[in-house]
């Protein structure tokens, strides 16, 4: 009978931090040696020094408290279910971006259709100041991110995710069916449906990020979350391409003169179908993914750590990973007794552990969105300078949609989409902190480079203007626009993760309001005779851009309050398994 020898790593358990309970048989002559490749979770070290040594090598897994199902997710190789999760969560962001940016393509058309006055020298525009259904208005109400973020921690990610999807599908269709007997009636119903659409879009921010972070492995988690966010770039691109197709088809079918040739005939009645088709198409991608979104199981971290159902979490992930997993209900009960898993959002313990982190995620997102959404201040100068969008009076209504869509599509292709996917490629190599710091730095540099010689770029160097504008967009997306979305989904405890991401996103949307509306006033000319109708004098575009450069520099400083979660499990990054006694011992 062969001799059985148990040997291997019992004396040095720190050598295997990502393996679970595996015995490897090795036949040597007539003996079989079983090499134990990982310490059992219940293993007790003979003294504190050995205990501390193992925990130093395994941060975030104090006293062997990592559940097997969570560890299996952390060390899983990249496989089909990861990409399925990216597509399902990312399609929500694709729809978000489509709905947000498609409306900006048709606002000029809405002005021509409903606000052109007989005998006017220029085409009609939406009244100013007016809360139009613009790219800012649908999801930029901060309360929506707060509400759905909180709801995601209370009801579960999957349930609330389904609610947001239904809202987006129904309200996208309803937006295209806006009705009324007068311009005010049409705009009122459109804004009503866009408000509810924004409710769904706002909720998608914290839920998409949280779901992807809780499904991902720790090695490539940053890339997976960033890939979900990067679907926004494809949504922007698709809105431009579809608008090009619809506008080209209608412009070819229904010929019309330019506004200066014949103002009344320049807007054909069929133009009313153009904006409705474009807006309604936003329902299609969301509706297509509804089945798979509802079929996706709840995340294991919510089911186990928040709902306290270890058995269900193990069953769900066993099907996803195609492995056998132990429920470990006793261990879950032990984890639940830790002080680190019992403090609330409004507690001193949360402030002590995560107060600085929450300040970092909220402040950087707020400052980033001020700068990001204020870039439309000089967008019209860029497009006009290079001839992408001619004066409105030289085009008919439908052709103007075509020109605006072409400009947005080119910007998306050259700056927006590449920036997003550079982040996906490098975030798990460079880290979130480095990319965010770099992005804010170059946004500061290029913002000042545009602002200081602004008149020169605008009047004499059109190519330089476009290059500077494109680089600012590129480093926003290969920088804080992506990382501010990724990090809040990684560094907070599971029971507060969606809420804290919602708080961060809501603060960012407050910044978007400041950037889009506040700087719309600030950027007005200092000369009262040169301001847009309905606006008082401001500080001018040049001075506004200098202020935005300073804001980017402050964002760079606030980045130092954000921790680096690269390569850590979610439990390590959030310190969920670390009690005060562990911290006293150096964990």
C-alpha cells in the first residue's frame, strides 16, 4: 500500500493567494505525495506573527474570510460570460449616449419647425433661455442617480436595472410621438417624456458600473468597467450615423431650397418625421437586450454580502462559471458579524474609512463634468471655422441636420471613441490614478493652449483649433471621464457600492449643469450688443476657457484623494473584511 504524505504549503500558506482548496497528487515510486496548494479558510496559525505574515501577503482576506464564490470570481479567467456582461451592461450605456446626443442633432430642426416666424431673416431657434430637451437635460438631474443608486443597494442590481431599461424603451418611443396643437404643446410633451427618459438613463450610471465590477475578475476589472462606459462612444457614433442616413434619405426624396432662397419652402412638412424617427430609434438597442438583461442572475456579491443568501450566490455563480461552489453559510454569518460590515453611510466609521475616498470621487467627477460639458461653448466656432457647418440660412432644414450629424460623427471618430478605448487598453496596466492624473493634466494644458491665443486659433489657424479641440476631448476620455465612472464601483463596500456610485455620479451631473448652463451665461461677450438674445453680458469665451483650465488643474489635485484599486479584489479595495482590530495589527 503506498505511503501517503501530506506536505507542501502548510508552513508557508502565503505562497498561494489566488488558489482555492486544491490537492495535487504527485506519484514518486510507490509513494503518493499530495501537495496542498492553498490554506483552508479555517486554518489557525500558531501565533500572531505567523497570522500577520499570511495576512500581509493576502490583504483584504483577514482571518480567511473571503467567500469561495467571490474568490472564484476574482481569479476566473476571462471568458464568454465576461463579454456577455459587458454587452448587456454596455448596451444600456449605448442607449444612454444615443438618447442624450441624438436630441442635440435635431434641436435646430425643432427650432425651424416650430419657432420660425414669417418674414424672419434667420431660421427659428428654440427660445432662450429655455430648458430644451438638450444633451444635458435628460439625465443631468442629480436626484436620479441618487435615487437609483440607493435603490440598487436596497432591491438588488438586477431588479432596478430592469426598471431603468423599461423606462428608456417606453420613453424613447413616446418622445417621437410627442403631440400638441401648438409649438408649446409639442415641446411640453417632448420635455415630459424626456424627463422620464432621463430618470432611466440616470439610474443606469450606478447600476451598470456596479454590476460589471461585481461580475469581473480582479485582474481585468478596470478594463471591463471601462468597456461598459466606452459603449457610450459607440452610442454617440451610432446616433450620428443614423441621423446622417435619415437626413440624407429625406433630403434626397423631398427637395427644398435654402432658407435665404425661400424661407417658407426650406422646411418641408415631412421634416417633422425626421426628428421623430431619430429619437424613437433609441428604443431599439435597449429593447433588444431586455431578454438577456433579465436572464442575467443577480451579482454574487449582492446576493451573498447584502441579501445574505450564500446558497443562492453559490448556485448562480456555479452556473455562470461552470464549476462547483460551496455555499459557506457559516462563513457568511461570521463575516456578517464583523464591524466592517455593519456601519452605515451616515456613520463615523464610514467617514473614517471612506470619507476622503467619497470626497475624491465626487469632487473629481464634479470638476470633470464642468469642463467636459462646457466644451460646447467653442464647438460652434470650431465647426464654423473649418466649414463643417455653414451658416443656417444657406441650408434647408433637413440638410442642416445632415451637416450637424456629420460634424458630430467626425468628432466621435477622431476624439471620443479612441479616447474611451485607450482607457480600456491601459487602465489595468497604468492604473486608474495615473490615467486620471494624466487626463486632467493634459486637459489643463490644452485648455490653456486654446484659451490664451484664442483669437489666433479662431481667425488664423483652423487646423490648430481642430487639433487642440480634438486632443482636449481625447484626454478627457482617455482620462477622468472614464476613471471617474470606474473607481466608485470598486472602492466602497457592497452594501453601499451602488449608493456611493450614485452620489458620485449625481455630483458629476451637478457639474454638468454648471458647465452647460452656468458657462453658457459666463461665455457671453462683455459687449452687451454682441450677446445672444436673452442673455446678459458675461466674461467672454476666452476668459471662460481660462477658468475651465483652472478647474481642470484643481481636478488634478483632487485626484490625490482617490485610492488605487488596480489588481485588488473588491473586498480588498473596500476593506470589507478588515476590522479595527485587524488595522491595529497592521492589516
